């Protein structure tokens, strides 16, 4: 029994050393959404001090309230990821509050109807302005936080920090309709690899940049596209399930282990990768 107890203690120590985020300060943009909120709570459970950054103070505060009710440390900060001055103010508030920034998760993003191609339209009907808006929201909305919060990471006495961007299945597979979103997410994949090399070469191996590519999860933006009002699958939802070997949508909590791994010392030699969490969607040909 003593041997088993010692073995369990050693396992806990190893897991804690590899995957604990205790006292690390993590900023998550878009942290008030379904997936962003789950990620914020997961980071807090791993010990991080979580900054829920978003445009909606009420929604961000609600996530913070859940985290603190469970014994975590969290604050809400209002900022738009497309506005550098707002992000710089947010950075200064965070550093004044907690002294440093260790982790950045770029969850903010999304799509707009005008940047999609409906079944009765063609690419020639796509409004140029709508395409630009979606690319700006997702790609520029990832670039600016990386610049603003990443600068705080490299300006420490010893450069150290972890950035996790959010990709998509549409970055690696041609998925009908979502032309603007797909282009933006493909840009994020490339930017993730580029920035990983840039920061490591100029600031050392303490700076890492990776990405997660979620498969299909139900959120606010896609619920009506994938589910009918009675909870049954729409035609598009059924096509996705048919091409997902797991035969279901993902659950928000299923992103957490990958996120925590990428943010922790357990992945200290992992840099520039895009990790799919997709139930096999990205590898299945449909045959």
C-alpha cells in the first residue's frame, strides 16, 4: 500500500510539473462565447489567472463570476481585438493588476452572412467589403493581440510566453459557402507557423506559438445552420456528421486538454503546429 501511495504521489507530481498553469496569467480573447468561455474556465481549473477579454462587459463578467465561484482567479477586460489602442489599454490594465502576461489565446473571431455563398449564389456575387470584414475580424483580430500582448511577453527580463491561435476545419478542407471565413482561417494557420519561427529565432525558445483547429462544435453562430428547432440535424448538419468518423459534434470541454497541453511546460518543445480536435473530420475522405 505504501508503494502504491508513493507511486500515486509521484504521478501527481509529474502531471503537476508538466501541465500545471498555476499563477500564470492567461488572456483569452472572445472568452465570453460558448467555446471561449469553456476554455477560460479550463485554464482557471489548471491554475491560471484568467483575463476574459471581449466587447461585451456583461457576458465577460458572467464567465468571470463562474470562475471565481469555483475558486479561480479571473477578471473581465473590455476591448475590441480590431482596435490596437483598446488592446494596449487592456494590456496595461492586466500588467498593473497581475504584473505580467504568460499566455494568449486568440479565440475571438466569427463569420457574417454577407461573406458566405448561399446555394443560389456564386462567387461572383460576393461583396468585396464583406470578405474584407471577415478577414479583418479573424486574421487581423489575431495579429493585433499577438503584437500587443506578445510584446509584453518578450519585454520581460527573460522572454517567455505562449500564444495559441484558433484555426478551423475550413482552413484545411474546402467547405462550401464560407469563403471569407475559410480564407481568414487559412491565413491564421500560416501566420501561426511564421510567428512561431519569428519569435523563437529572435527571442529564444521560451516563446512559442501554436494553434488548435476545432472540428464542428455547436456555438451561437452555427446552431441554426446545424440544428433544427427540435434539435434534429439540418441537411448541412447531417453532412458534417456523415463526414466525421466519431459521428457526433464536439463538446466544448473536449478542447481543454489540448489547450492546457499547448500552454504548459509539457509542450515546451512544440512550436508552430496546428492541432486538429475534430473527431477525425480532417482525415476522412468520405469513402
